[in-house]
C-alpha cells in the first residue's frame, strides 16, 4: 500500500512544506506511515502549471534521495500530485513508479486489483490500439489510467467524477468475474489493521488523476482524507504564503492525502466515493454506486 497526496487550486501553489516539513509530511510517510510500514520503492511528483504537465520519478526511497527535496522545493502548480510507493503489483522500476503520465494526464494510486493478471486482458480489450500503446509498465495503476483516458475519449463532455465511476465499475465487474472470492465492493473492514494476505482479495482503488485541467479521483477500500482551503494563509511551518493570486481574485484549494499531513481540520472521504474539482477548485463528491 502506497501513500499519496494531491492538490487542486485556483492559482499556482507550492506544496513543499506538506511534502517535506509538515507534522506528517510525505517524506516521513516514506520512512514510516501510520501503519508502521515504510514506502521505500520509489517516489514521484507531478504538476500542471499554465496548461503544461510535468513529472519527476525516482526508484530509490524518498527518505534517502536528495532529488526528493530538490523537486519538492520546485514543485508548484494548480494541480500537484505526489506519491511514495510500496510495491504490490509490478516490480520496483522507473516504468512502474508513480505518477504515470500519458500526454497531459497524470495518475497516482494507492491499492491494488486482485487477480490482475486475469483481469488485465479484459482491460486491454477495452482500449483502443493507441491507448494500449501508451502503457509502458506492468502495474495495475497505469492500466487503470489508460482505461480512464479511453472513457474520457469516448465521453469528452462528461464530468471527471462520472468518468472515474465508469472506470471503477468496469474494474469491479472484471474482478468479480475473474476472482469470485474477492471483494470488489466498498468494505466495512479496517484496512489499516489488516495483514497483507488479508488485503489480497479486496479491490482497492484510491485514485487521484488529472486530465491536465481538473483533478478527480476515488476512494475505494483504502484511507483517504480531504481538506478545503478558502483563502491563502501564512504557512505555520515556514511563515510564507504558498500562493500569490492577484489581489482582486479569490483563492481556493482542495487537498487529498492518504493520511492527514498537517494539524488542519481534515475530513475523511467516504469509502465508495468518486469526486472531481470544479474550475474554482471546489470539491464535487458522489457515491460510487450512484446510478
């Protein structure tokens, strides 16, 4: 199980303190997270600024990487994604390190798809040849990004939370068909307390992704917290403001993370949810099972 972080804001925003120096910064979660586990199998950061998407990935542990600090200090965007990996599906390699990027799109994932080797052919059959060629690694995560973008291609005007719902429901159906003993639906189990073996049969898709314009995602069977900020504030850690909108413009940001990173008033995202952000970074959240 990995740890992830995402931010969507109305104006370019720096995330260095949450990645480096906060009470439960992402670099700390690389060393040891709330489960008492390390996430040592690579890290990555991605950003969207003025319509341009970029990302940096490295296979070594974030806690042992000078590049992690350098990148964190430079990362700034209206969308920011960060990920520290604990490998489940796909070996530790550059091709399997998050964020995954296909054109302007980025995705990070916490969780896994049970019986992925059996479900993968169904997923690939659902893709166009062009979308299938984008997949470079062996993770379930990158395959899910390709599925999301395929559905986005087919419904370009659909809101991103609806695209996310459609993708998750397809994966749920393939897991149910190929792994009858698996649990593809939202579970009431405390996944933080379950062993690796106990988690193997539970479909887990905590996703944060962007099509290069807005942020969307889901919570399914892993922990996820959200936070909405309605103003720019002086950071209690560094004393600086992390965004500089023009004086006449309102600022807003929505933040997500596997674990609460700061001492702000984070809210747990309901299990079995999909969500997206609007042009003013306001959160829109719906049930995964909404029809």
